[in-house]
């Protein structure tokens, strides 16, 4: 019955011009097509879609069938059926209006929750990439819309915090990060191939820059990385971080300029004007970037070798302050690691007291006191104390005196020194 209904609708629409299709036709086509899928008439549906006479009909109406096909792929475990569903999906992506397909695919990505989020993203990223590449105008807007939708869903997934969780990848976040990199690569290549740097290319750069900043905050700000060198090579989140940093350089935003010039009144690089909420995200993202470079050593060879230890400490202190203001142990522990990494580059008694005129050089010790007194994890409390002692050791004699004078009475440092 469903097949006959579909053929009847097709027959009526074949004699119409494209502009004469009515809303009723779209609705009837969708209902009949979905019934064919529900009742298992996949072969007959494939014949209708592949028939050259129906090309215009499928182009305009076929996108309505993507949702039912995708749901069957997710819930049908029969391999023979899945082969046919994948063929259906491929044909619809190839033949349908890309603008309608784009919106339909993004709606499907927005629907699920929990573990289904990664399942739908892993299924639809390749078709989504194909659809966007078929668009001839406003591609940058479509890329931005797609990346924003994907990131919003991925940000709902828990970030694995241990070796066991990374390997298990129960919610599929690590897999999604891997395929997401492959999704982005063609658009990065479009930017690097455009020697004229057209307006559309600049807009595409902006969209990718936004996504890189978002990714540095989530999942990379809270992500824990495998420590041993052999394991680190197989760490999916570390690989994701490395690719994101590589994308920044490829699209014209090399990270040394970003982290070395952040906070200066006159910057030597341009970036988007962020809204208030995005500006906070920007600060978190740069702190995450500093940690990835200095503690994890990702692309650290791109930094100038002439930078002095005190200079590196100076601009890292702002990032350390950002980490220590957070409440998640996985985040402020990175602040401790970044502080340790920066301080160990310096000789004892070599940090001039004038640096204490900089706000972060006073607020970071306050943050260490909070870790020492409020953190429930004993290991982190002890590390907070060790970092405070190390920090004091690096100050010159006048700096030590000034730090104690300004902080002992107000923060109770004498109880922990």
C-alpha cells in the first residue's frame, strides 16, 4: 500500500514544473516515503530515488526522508538492512537540495542526548561535510553553523579524566574529536589554497578561529592527558589538541603571537571582537593553549628560543590565575603544573621584586592558599604548598619581604609556610 501511495504521488508530480510543487505534495511524499521505510520496502524506494525521471522530485522533496533513514541506521542491527540504509542516505545526500539537507542534518544532530550524541555525530559528519562542500554561496556561514551545532552537543558529554576512561570512551567523545578533525581539514585547505584571501575566505577563517577557541575550552580545558611518552602518542585528546593548534597556524593565527601578546594594550595580531561571554571563553582558551604548549610540549618548538624565564613566567601568570580561579580539580591542577613549569626555568632569588607590581603575581599566591586550604584532594593541597614555597624561593630578598608583608596578615600565609 505504501509503495502504491508513493508511486501515485510521484506520477502526479512528474508532470508538474518544479515551481508548481505544493506544500501538500511535500507532506504526502514524506508520509508515503516514511511508510515505505517503516514497512521495509527499501528496494522499491531505491528504485524510485534512482529513476532519472524523478530527479527533480527527489532534489526538492527527498531531504524529508533523511531523518527516517538515519533513525533506522541507529536502531536497526541487521547488517543487510544497514547496507541498504547507507545506500539510501548516500543517494539522498548526492541528489537532494544541499541547503535543505544542511538544515535537516543539523536538526538531527541537535535531537539526541547522552550516549546517542556521539552516535549521531559519527554517523552524520561525513554526509554533512559533503553537503557543505556542494554549497556555492555562504559556505563560511554553513561551516560556522555546523561547527557551532556540533560543539554545542559535544560540550554536553563528560570529558574522560583517566587512562581507563579515555580507553573506554563510553560517551564517544574521543572518537568524535578524531572524526571532527577530518571534517575540518578540507575547509582549512580551502583557506591555505586561496592566495588572494577573499572576503569569503576571511569569513571562513573567522568561523574556524571561533571553533578552535571553543575547542581549547571544551573539551581541552578540563581534559586530562596520558603521561608516559608511549601512551601519549595514542592519546586521542592530545592528538585533538595538536591538530587544533596546527589549524590555528594554518589559518593565519600562529599561537606564539596569541599567547605572547595576550593582555597587551596594542596587539600584533587581529582577532574577532568577542561578546562578553565569548571574551571570558577567549581567556579560558588562551590559558588552555598555554598549558598545552608549555606543560604538554605541543608545538613548543615554534616559540622563540630567546625568551627569558622571567618573561615566560610573566605572561604565564595571567593564565595560571585563570586556572586557579576555577573550581574543577582537573582545571586548577593544570594551573599548578603550569606554575611549576614556569618557575623551574628560573634560578632561586632571581625574580625581581618589581614583578609584584603586576596584579597576577599577587593573586596567584592567593589562589595557592585557596588550593592549600579548600581543596579536598590531599595531593593537590600538598602541591599547592610546594608551589607557594617554590614561588617564594624564586623571589629576590626584597620580593620575599614584600610578598609576606602584603599577604601574611590578609591571607594567613604564615600558617602554611
